[in-house]
């Protein structure tokens, strides 16, 4: 992933980078891997995400 900074607009480049990372799910993945997640909690979270996905398709 690459974001170019034009005319010293670092804030704008950061905003674009964060948007791209969110779109690809990288921020969510980083937060998820920050701490150990028990298998039971992981299973519940995955089920909840699947429910959200199914509800969003309607």
C-alpha cells in the first residue's frame, strides 16, 4: 500500500492512508491481533460478524 505526499500535505496523506486501511480491513485486523483472544470469544465474535453480514445483505 502506498500513499504519496504532495506539497507537504502530510495530514491529507494520512487521512487517505487510514481510509485505505479501513477499506481493506487492516485496522480491524491490527486491533484484533493486539491481544490474545480465547477460542470461545473468537467463535462468538465470528458468529456475530456473520450475523451482521447477513443482516446487511437484506
